C-alpha cells in the first residue's frame, strides 16, 4: 500500500519506518527541514534502539522517503497523523495546534476513498470534530482513530509487535470500509494473532489516556506507600514484591522511586483532567490530582535525602547525578525527574555534575548552568554524594568498591531503588533510597 505519515517526530518517524519494514511504500512529511534531511539520510534525530538500522535499511530499499512538501501525500490512500500534543503553557489542557494544522493541510490533497488515521494522543471529542473537517473537504474520505501505545526505548518492537490494535471507526458502511483498509495496513500484525479492538471514536480516544492514567496511578500508589515506609521503617521494595505476587495487582510499575516523567504520562493525565472538567465530570478524575502531586513530591524528597546524607546541607557540596533522560534507553529529557532534581540541588548551592549515556547533548542545551560529564566516573570524581536518578544498566552494574575510590565521600542516594543496599554498604557506602532505610 502507499501510505503517508504526517509528522516525523518520535511517533511518526518510528511508525513510518515500521510501516515500510512490513512492506508498504511510505512517505513521511514534516515541516522541520533539518529533521527531514536527517531522516532522508537514514539518520534518527533522537535516540531509540533499533531505529537507525531500520531507517537506513528502509530508505535504502526505496520504500521509505521523507519530505517537507505536503503535496507528496497525493497517491497515498492511507494518511497517518502522528504529530505532538504538548501541554498548553500555563494550563493542564493539551495543545492541539499541531494536530489541527496537520489535518487542515492534508485535507486539500485527499482523494475519494482515502483514509485519514489519527495516532496522536488527543482529548476525547477531537476525532469527531476532525472527522467533520475531513468529510467536508472530501465526502468520500474517512477518518479513523488508531491510538499508539509506544514505550520509549521499545518503540520499534511495540510498533511491529503491539499488544493490541485499537480502531476507532464511524458507524455505517464508511466505517466498515475504513476498518478493512486498516486491516490491510496491519495484515502482518493481525496474522500474528495480535488482539484487535474495534470501537467508536470516543472509546478509542479514551483508551490511551486511560491506560496512561492507570499506569501513573500505579506508580504513584507505590510511591505513596514509600512515604509510609519511611515513616514506619518498612521496606517498600519488599512490600511491592509481596503485593505483586497477587495476579490481580502484578509487580510491573510497582517500582518506588523518584517517579515518572517524559512527554506522555505527566501531560496526558493533566489533559485528561482538563477535558473531564470541560465535560462537567471533573470529580471522576479528581484522584489524578493526587497522583500528580505524589509524583512531584518524590522529586523534592529526593533532594531532602541528598541533604540528609550530607549532614543537613548540600550548599558547596559536589553532587554527582547519574542520569539525565527521564528513563533509560532514551535521550528524552522532557519533564525529566533526574534533571528536575539536579536543578533543585544546583539552586540550593550544590556543584552538580550530571552524566548520561545518551541525553547529555539535550540536557546541556536545556540546562546550560549545570555541569556535565561523559562517564559516571568523571561525574563522581571527588563527589560528596552520588545520586542515581535514571536506571541505566551501566549505573546498576557499577562496582561499589571501585566506584568508592573515585568519590570524596561514599554516599549513595538511589533514586530508583535498583542497587543492592547490602553490597554498597559492605563496600563502606552510606546508602539511602526512597521508602527504604
């Protein structure tokens, strides 16, 4: 099939490459000239494992191309819209400027029978509004909503082998025909037996934000338990292990620590709350305010722990921060808990040196006042305290004995609860973590 992908950021670039990989002819369209030039050369403009190889392979095959010209979508029969929906400045609501602009631009190039496929995370009600614009411009074109469920660091795998496909379709023959087109697009995935959920627009829009809200709630729940554990002397990691054996609960996402960040969970739950308020059902999601509050409190508590192990003050102390990305296997620093904590400590007078395997360039551009080092050893040289904030494997695998020879004082604050406290303490370190003593 001939497919276009509008928006070649994180979602769009991955989707375009994966659609080419399963055999389609794909053109990606983006307004960013530099991004298009990089992608056209098979270069990923961000770090995502497996994507550079896939881009190079598919661009070389001739099945994948990128352009700044929206007219290039002519001839394609399926048009995916995968642009960003960031949080509005000063508000909780989602900013739909890019989605609206993408749809407004592409509708002038639609042909009868074309299918426009929304993949961006949008407030419920957006699809029906955009569907009216599509059918007004081309009565024989149809809009469907097909939310994405990518995890940064696993995006290629999640696109080629998702745990479910969701189709939000209009009722009647047009919806049935559009669903059949999506079946053709995803034929190799459907052949694998991947579950498919066919729903109306509103349900499909709610699936992504509901899933993210549930995951955020689960993380904040265990972090609330961490607060109780600190007050009672209990161990939150053992607590999570114990309740995680209940198959109704499960162990995943019960990792206490400095909390969630990134470009999805925080802004999605806030946009969800804002939309609920617009619909007059804000009380239904009032619990998400506490989920958000618990998450942000963890960052402040992280600074408190660093101050505690340093005798009550970090002013004038050298602090090594391991991690800048919001999660491992990513260079994404959007709403990064690691950088938030690092900047708080900097503002409290500490000399903060940050390291990260992939995110230093992005972090340096965003926070030029911080210091950066290429390796954990360089960051930790003569440090008064080391704070682990992104759980990269190379940090989890550090040798506490060898690492102890680099620092000025053996003080470790484990913001992700991923180190072995006994091993670090046996090597002479003062070890502290959220929810553990």
